[in-house]
C-alpha cells in the first residue's frame, strides 16, 4: 500500500505511530517484499542437490544422464523463471490494483506464493523437475531442499490470514469505489482519530489534479523530448542495477564461496552472514541518503562494486597461489554487497519519484520495472554459461558494466537532494534542450494549466 498517498507510511500526519497502520505495513511487506529477497537467495543453497535431483529424475525416465550443457540450461531456467515471472507480474499490477484495490491485490497475489510453495514442496515426491520450473515462474509473479523452497508459502499464508482484518486503502475506496463513508472509516482506523475530513478533501483535490494533468502512456513517454534524458537515465540505472552482477552474487553465492575455498559445511553460514550485511547496509542507506545525496551514493556504490569485481576476478584466478587468497574472495563478495546496498539497490526507484511528475510517473515505473526484471532474468539465465566459459574471469563483464554505469552517472545524473520538482525539471530542461518558458510545466505542456498544482 506504499503507493497510496493516504496510507503510505507507518507514522501519522501528527507524528504518532498508530498500531493498525504499523501492522498493516509490516504484514504487507512481509507477505510481498520479503518474498522477493527470499526467493532470489533461497535457490542457491540447495543448488547441487537440485541438480542431482534433475539428473536422477531424467535418468529414471530416459535411462541416461543429462549432458552438462542440458543440466546447466535446466538449472539456468529454474533460476531465471523467478525474474521472468516478476516481469509478467509488473505488467499485471496496474489493472489488478484498479480492479481489486491495494489490499485485494495483495490477497490475490498470495495465490502466486501458496500454489508454487505446494508445487516445489511436492516436486521431489512427484519426481518432477518441471514442477520446480513452473513454481519459480508463478512465485516470480508474486515476487530437505523441497522444504526450503516451500517455505515461501508461509509469509503468504500469514498475510492471507491477517490482512483481511485491516482496512482497504482509503484512496481506493474514495476514488475507485466512490464510497466516502467507508473511506472515512478506514482512515479513522489507520490514523487513530475521528476527524479525517481534511485528509479526505486532500485526496479528492489530488485526484482532481491528476485527472487535469492527464496520463502519459509508455509510448508517449518515449516520444516526449522533454523527458528524453529522464527515461534514458532510468533505463541505464535499472539496467545497471541488475546487470552489475548483484543477483549473480545471490543466485550463486554458495558456488562462489566453494570455488573460493570455503568448506562445504561452512558455506551456509557465510551466505547467511552476507545476507545480514546486506540488510544492515540497506538500513544505513535509509539514514544517509538525505545526508550524502542520491548521486554521491550511486557513484560510491557502483565504484565499490567495480573495484570488488576486479579484485574478485584476480583472487579467483589466483586462489591456489596462497592459503589466504580465498579470504580475499570472500571479502570482495561482502564489499560488493555493501556497495550495492548503499546506492545501486535502493536509489534508482527513488529517483523515479523525483525526476518524473505525477502524470508520467506510472509509465516511468512500468519502464523501470520492466528493465529491472528483464535484466534480472538475463543474468539468471546466462550467468551459469558465462561461469562455465570464462571461469574466474566471469566477473570482468560485471566490472565493465559497473564502470560504464558509474561514468554515465558522473556525466548525466544530477543531484536531486533538497531540490523541488521545479528545480529538478529545470536541470533536465537544459539537458533535453527544450524551451525555457515555464520549465516547471514542460512535462505537462500538452495538458491543461490546472496540472501545475502538482
């Protein structure tokens, strides 16, 4: 429900934390955003067991084992079906939210967690690796080892049980359902006080401004000269975010650690520690983003990732040279995770909200989301083959992408910290070489003047 102006945070407009709003936010995040992180990382731990299962199942059916290429391809498809499902889900979310509301969409979305959890949990008993591939596709639509993969259904089940007791988005009730009284009751529960008339009026005024501004489609987004560099920047940042190798780290962390010399019985602890570092640095980024700025964190993060990829390549190539070299590999992986969590992971989505006005923001999010998931899918599908072909030098490709993205940010992306929409728009007006007349309205030049109230 974070895209809803009336229920966007766990702190009320008077600064008072309300239990209903805090719990609603927690349950929504646990049942949805948690799924993304879990399903990105969970598949790497049982990788070898799953490959063995694939081979044994194929042998039982055909009477011979898979070729190395076929096994690698099947594993790649298993990994990459999750982000491909995410891409399909990103195309569905808009219509679903308009039809079912925020809460209704979250509840409906649990189908794509619980059904895959059952499929993955039963795949070994059914002796079907096809069930795993289909389940990964379905769970991506939402965002022993069968038990590990099946755990994804637990957050979904908890959300399905608890979320119905919380109110629907007041904005959806008021704007889509035209039910003002129910919207007021929902706001009263979320805010913790009875007088919500002012906020209801604000939602109505915001809706009028949005309707006056009109809607910029994806097609129009690409054709508007006044948005040229904003669109290019989001594509570069979202593509760089995923093509920089972050999910190669998470999907195949165990294999990286094993190849770096970590003992098999210790790998799971190192991987868990890496995840904890990621969480810690993401929390830190929340507190420093307003202090250091978006542009600085992006430059710092991608630079750290570039350096980590370069040193990791050298360490993997020379891991037999000395007993301490594998520890450099582990340090590089953790450094990479730190760098990515500081800037490349959280900042690109934040920038979409700051460099696009309300009328074009939905289309910009659709473009950014599509680039995100397709890039994620590409890495998941081809990285195993890159790893087989290039071995220790696999991460050179990611180092190059990090370097190119860093150069683009340095040359093109402006700092948006402490700037208004008008000031940011003026910067891009000069970059896009469009008229300086009423720069705050350049994006909306084809819409009525009332749109300027945004």
